[in-house]
C-alpha cells in the first residue's frame, strides 16, 4: 500500500484543510475488487452457510438446495470468492469441498481498516 502525501490540485497545497493522505489507485482497485466479491447477497449466503457448517466445510453440491440456484451459478460464486482469497476448495472425488479462508477474511478486514483510517 502506498499513501499519496500531496493534494491533487495545481498548487499541491490542501484546499480548505482537506485530505492530505489517501490510498493510491492500484491499492484502491485491488481492495475494491475483493470487497466486490462479498458485495453480493448470494456470495454472503455462501459464506454464511460455510461459517455455520458444523464441519467448517461444505460440498459444492450442498449449496444448490438452500440457495435455490443452479450448480453453474453456485460454481461461479464460489470461483469469485476463491479468486478473492475468501474461500478455499479441496477436490474430493467428483466434488469440491469449500471452507472459509480465515486469513483471507482477516486480511480483507485489516486492509479495509488500514486504508480507511479505521
């Protein structure tokens, strides 16, 4: 993460005492992409189902019924969450079992707090 330390006006002086520090565009873009992964009701439901599973993991086939979505739709949502580092999958025979990637969720939360002054 790189913080920009100058104001975005022609004099490089803050106008009216405004912000003098903010995250750079690359960092903001990466963080926004990870946040977009959880900014979907179905994906939040997927994460909730996994989090509330007694085993801490759920077979991909077990999302279809509760969420009333097709298997390809479920697979798409799991792929988005996986690419964002929020879930991890392990193939067992024909199916993939998913669990929350605790470090990915913790990292997302801390990145958000760090970059928004929390």
